[in-house]
């Protein structure tokens, strides 16, 4: 690969790392210019309309009226846990290139693609939505087909970016993070060769009904990098200037500005306010799970019966953890009727169920293991720790071993406890 391509790759990776999602930039002119370059690469030319809150295009009457209501949370909740970026590349990196680290991940690149879907749904009845969605999908596919057919390197770029609908529901952070991951992999020859396997590429092309004839020859890496940059670089610039999501709607390209976001380093999370904060729309989350606002802003006064009254089981379990974090595990276990399932030399395995008594949900019980630190404190006491463990844990030893990434049998072989 040429030195100029390597320099471009390094510059792109550094630009991605410099994006601050806790306090995003708002540069409308730069964002618009980035989208114009991106559309030009795909042969599109639509006016760009910037909005600063989802409610600027969503119909309040359809979404519950009040921007503070939990309907906004529900819209984003099912999407957030699914990370953007080259997930397959990350999973297989250790197999393809053992001993080397994959591209660094960042939870801020996880994208609320659901907002793009909400844009498409707003102010549309089901029949209109179906017709418009089909029209936009056909146009987006045609644009991608045209780009991919221009030269083999373009087709490889589309296949590697793993997206047949660049331009409809693929948000800027997803495209940008995919491009970043791929560019970071170029310098690892073993990983790059695996990514460019023709059999894998042909399967993806067939899945998306792309003409795969251009995959017969393998273009030089510099050409593939340039093709990836033509689609990825404008979206990286869009992210850096404050774009979160976009959708093609009513002849326009509607772009939603990124709000301030908070995470715990891995997941959407904030203990003292909204984890996503647009001007009107606020989204509250606890350790990766979107939760109703009242449980964050009124966490000290939350009662167990309020948690049991929440309809979603996944949210109930997140709220149980929030309750324990707020009041301590001993009180949590007391208030929710926790029972000791098993006890041995490693600790106590507790079971607690936040579900309403009317539900038969023993398979979804929450398991917590109580352990004492092996190190004695200065006053002679030992600190107690509480660990959430998988619901299939049957013994305290099995639960503690899981926290170390071991089986109970492997844990028995430990000589020193930490």
C-alpha cells in the first residue's frame, strides 16, 4: 500500500477518535457539505434539511403527545444494545490474527437507527408508509447498484461495508464506524486477506442481489481504500460535525443532529439524568437498558411494587439493579423477597424475582452471589461484594467461577483467591 493511503487511513482513525459524543459539535454548514459529498458518491442530489430534535419531524399526536413520555424511550430501546461497526470482523479477529488487537470499540458509535424508522413513519398512514418505503428502498438500492457497478473496487467496498441500503436507514455513525474498522484492518495482512475472500464476498453480493461479476478480480488495496473512503469519509465528517441519523423522506434528506450522550464505557448509562438529551426528547437508561424517566429522577423514592408494575421483563431486571445500586443489595433482597438458594465456602447464591406474583417466570429469575473479599481490611473485617450472575447458575461456586470466566471445576484449581 502506498504511503499516501496509509496517511489517509491514519488521519481517518484519528478523526474518529476525536469525536466527542458527550458534547457533540453543531456545524450545520460542514454537516450539509459532508452529505452533499456523500450523495455525490452515490449519484444522489437531494436537498438536506437539518433538525435538532426527533419531534421536529415526528408527529406528537402519533407518539403520545408529550415529549417526556416513555414512548420516545420505547422507540430507541430495542435498537441501542446492538453495536455498530464491523461486528463480524471483531468476532473473528482473534481467529484470523491471534495475538493482535482488533480495532478499538466505542459505545458512542452504537446508533439509534430507530429514529430513522420513526421519521419514515411520522404523519403517514400504513398504506402511505408501505408505498413510500418501497419507493425509497428501490431508489437507495439503485444508487448503491450504480456505485458498485462503476468499478470492481466500488463493489468490494459495498460488500465490505456490509450494507445494501447506504442512504436509507444506515446512520452516519454506523457507516463511519464500519469504514473505520475496515481501514484499521488494512495493515493486518492476514485479516485483510480473510475479508477479501471471494467466496464470502459472493455470498454477501447474492444476498443483496448485487451483480457479483466484479468480484472475479481483486483490485489493489489502494483502490479499495479509496472506494471505502468515498462512502465512509463524508459520514465520518458528518458525525464530527454533529449528525446522528438521517432518512430520505418526501424528496429531502432529513438529518437529525446528535444530542449529548452518556455511557458507562460500554453501554448507554446515566444515573442522574437523561443518557440521551435532545432539546425536547430525553432518553433515560441504566447500564444499557432504556428505562422510564421516573425511575432515574425519583430513584430514592421508588417502591418495589412500582418496579413490578413495569410491563417489560428486561426493564424490570434493570430497575432491580438500579434499586440495589441506590439502596444496597441487602435492602433490595429484603424488599423483593430474596432467598438463599445455596451456600458454600465461596459465598451465598441468592435468587430474587422482580416480576409480579401473577407471572410464572422462574426461568427469568435474577441470581446474585454474595462473596467476601479474601483480603482483610485494616480493622480486621472483610468487605462484602454482590455480583449479578447468569440465571442458570446453580451454586455459589459456579457463580463465582463465572465471574472469573471459568467453570466450577477450573475454579477449584485456583491456589490464590483475589
